[in-house]
C-alpha cells in the first residue's frame, strides 16, 4: 500500500496538489452533467445543440494547445496554473449566474463553453508538465498514476453528485446553474493549494526565452523521438475513434438495450471503476515498458469490439470496467513516457502536442462515431471504433520501427551525439531497452 501512495506520503507539495485536484475534478465532472442538463432544459434544444456545446468546449484544445505549450515553457508553471484555474472559475460562475437568474440562452452557453475550453487548452500543458516539477524522477510514474486515480475518483463522485443536486434543487435550468456555479467555486481549491506550496521543494525547468519558431522547434524535436511518435499515434487512434464513451454508451443503453437515463449513468460509473483500478495499479508499477503501451492499446481495441457484441445490458455493464482499465493504463503509461523522454526545455511543448492529439481528436471523431451509430447501428460504433484502435497499434509499431531506423542511419552519418543530445538519448534508451527505473 505504501508503494502505491509513496508520493503522497513523502511529498508535501504533491499532497496539496492532489487534494485540490480531487475537489476541482469532482466539480468539473459535476459541470459536465449540469451543462448538458442546462442545454436540454432550454427551449427548442436537443441533441444537435448538445453536440455543438461539447464540440465548442473541446475545439480550443485542438486549436490552441500547441501555442499553450510554448507559453508553458516560457513562464513559471505554478503561476500560469493559477491564472488558468481562475479563468475557468470565472467562466463557470458566469454561466451558473445566467442559468440561476433565468437569463441563459443557448448561444450564451456556446460562448461560455468555448471560453471555458480556452482556459482548458492553456491549463493542460502547464498542468501535465508541472507534475515533473513537483516530484523527483523516481516518483513520476507514481505521481501520474495517482493523478489518474484522482481524476477517476472524481469521475465516480461528480456525475452522481450533480444528478442528486439537480434533482434536489428542482430539476430545471436554475438547478443546473447552481451546480455549475459550485464547480466555479471548486477551482479556488486548486489555486489555494498552489499558493500554499513550498517553492524550495519544486524543481522548475529553466524558463525558455522568447524566440521565433518555438512552436515549430518543438514539433521538430518530437519528430526526432521514435518513442514519442509511437505514443502519439497510439493515443490519436484511441482518442479519436475509441474514447467516445458518452456517445457509444448512450447509444447502446437506449437503442440496443432500451434503457433510460439511470442505466446510462451506471455505465459511466462502471467505466470509472475500471479506470480507477487501472490508475491505482499504474501507481504501483516500478517501470514503463513499450510492450505495456502496445498491450494496453491492443486490449482497449479488443475490449471495445467485444463490448459491441455483448448480448445484454447486464453483460455490457459488467464488462465496462475492462474498457476503463485498458484506456487508463494506456493514457497513464503514455503520459509518463512522454514526460520522461522529453528534454525539460521542451516539456511544455511536448505535453501540449500530446494533449492536442489525445483530446483534440474528439471534435473529429465524435461526429463520425455518431454518424456510424445513426447509419449502421449502435453496436458498430464500438466494433469499428475498436478496430480503428487496433489499426493504430499496427501503425504505431511501424512508425516506431521506421523512426528508429532513421535515427540509427543519421547517427552513422553524423557521428556520435553531442552532449546536449546525450541526456535525452540516455533516457530514451532506458525506455527502449524496457528496463527503466521507477522514474519512467
């Protein structure tokens, strides 16, 4: 047990951050439910407006995350995170106030969802790369796993809490507004904990001076890293075609099994149970190996195909944790691998590209998965989505082989690496030899 929670036990700053994250993530999951309920509570709205709201909230991640990575490398991440948390708090409080006062209209929800997405886009790279500044390299894998556990614990608590509060407060737009406002307040928990941290125990990366072409420089850097390229291909296919649980679960619950909102909510909790289990096991893992990434992605693809073929709601609900387990194992392993393989000077840009690929695929994949469900049936959303994840596994292995071969040829032509390359190369070799210490 102490191995699983070792970073919490011995790192004061991480304990503060973890506590704030649980509160804030719970509020965020509450807002996801409340915002959807608000949209559906407004006159003349339906599934189309709901899809537009979700797309607008994720669109800034696709558009702005690469630039957010440059900002994360140019400014102190702890200060930057306080600003991004404040921006999300303000947008949530504004939307909540509009709903509570009865003045909310669907176009206002669109605008504030997009504004909220801008804050999320700039928060992601700073938050992801800040983990490696709070903890030692030997604890990074454990910290990433615990962050995943905090997220999925909130995923269990948030939707149920939102549903209960909305019901208690009257089940209308005003009730949804109070829940959204509560999420706005939750961001101040993170800000407070960030301000309480002991700066002397942090390991901040050197602030990079402003220079032309920083974004392209980061892209070029990632293109030279075979492991990073493999990870990005894996998470692109998983994020774009596989991780559309809100759509696939809703379609399976309503169209295939003829169930209602309550049974649909159970499916989300079932997936979260598997994700929480996977995150806690990841926190115990002493090392990350490439075979683990490929195994998790393959397991995720196969699990989605199997889920699409299950005969009853009960078997589908019982199997849902398996999907959650494989996807969180893939994401946690990919996250830690990207952070450890990255030169600290590029870490913000590296994690920005990672976030763009993981989350930015949602506006691309969600409409396609929805169309498949409409034209071919709900089961095919899972079968085709899982098959595409397996295609991604094959492409990722091919990209890795070709990139590794290219690097070897380049090394032969250009001679031994410079001192500047040696650090990142040694970290990379540790991962490729599948013998990385706990830091990976």
